[in-house]
C-alpha cells in the first residue's frame, strides 16, 4: 500500500457558491433531531478547531524545504480557513434557533488555550494529525455512503460534501509535516487517544444540549433510532472502527486509504461552472 501522499495531488480552497438556509430548518436532516444535532455538534467544534490546526502547522512551516509540501501547506491553510468561516455562519444560524453555542464553545476554547500555552509544539501538531484522521475517515464515509446524508436539506448536504471533499484532499498535510519535523509514533498514538476522548465528549455534549432545548432529551425513540444509525449492524460509526484503528500502526500513512477517485468524483460539483446547481 502507498505510504506517501500521491504525486500530483492539488490542494486548493474553494468558496461555497450559495448561502446557508436562513432560517436554518430546526431538524434539517430529514426531520430527524438526532441526525441533525450530531452534525450540528460537530459544526460547533470547527471554527476554533480549524484555527488551531492552521496554527499548529504554521509552527513548523519554516522547517519544511520540500516545495511540493510547502505548496500543499498553503492549500491546507486556505481550505481550513474557508471551513472555519462557513461554520461560523452555520453556528450563528444555530444561535438564532435558540441553542447556546457560546456555552458549547467555552470548554473547547479553554482547552485549546491551555494546549497552546503548555504543550510543546510537536504535541500540538500530533493532535492536529489525530483529529485530521477523524475528519478524513468521516469525510470518506460521508462521500461514499448515502446513509450519512439521506433526506438532508440539499444545501446542508452540499455544505457537508464540500467540507468532506476538501478534508479528503488535505488529509495528509499535517501528517507529512509531522513526519518531516517530529516523527514520534508514540506521541501520535497518545494524541489520538486524547483526541478520541475529547471528540466524543464535545460532540455528545452538543447533542445532549440541543436535544434538551428541543424537548427531546428523554424521548426513547429518538435515542433508539439515533444509536442504531450510529452503532447498529449497519451503523455509520461502526463501519469506521477498522480504519480508525489503522492510525495506531507503526507504518500508517493517511493515503494508505487511497480515495482519490472520490476527489475526482465530487470536485466537479464545486467548480465555478457548477454554481447554478446550488
């Protein structure tokens, strides 16, 4: 299997060519509160998270001499910057629906402030590599498996596919920077264990808050159907366990999961000439 980023991969930011629904439908994912709020809870994390990813890569940018990787870093920063901007707008729509986004962001902001102040730079970059693996395997599944967005509002589905496409393109940039400047596999594994805990904590916190605001926190059918969607026999998260665990291997590289065909399949949907399709 390939252990490096494919030659000729182009990483460039694309701006979305439409505005998000305003007002945002409360349960935009086919009327399903659980599915909607799983995605919403992830969106809450992105503006601060992606700024942290950019900053952690920039800490090592001057040490990179490979001109190809330097160009990919520029693309990565541009893509993550656009993602942060779009999810700020998305999260504002959630505020307007009555969800306490400031409360949900507070813990993440404090944690990232602590990390940037107290953790060494290589640990910060390792954390970015870990979370980028999360986003990469979810992006791959979202683009491949209709279950992820079946019945969703078309504009929201388009937003999430755009995000998934670009996460797929740049999934190895932070990892390649880490390989060239740091390299400790032990540190990567520790970062993944920590990131797994906090990702689960933060998304669950967001889900619980939004279901509570909707008066659905104790609705057993919401939980039965939602947990089946995530972890049932054909659950979307259950299918990710194997590719998630690959990260812990000593020879892992993100492009061992080579899904360039997905990039080719979806990138045409976000070229300027397709703007009318929005």
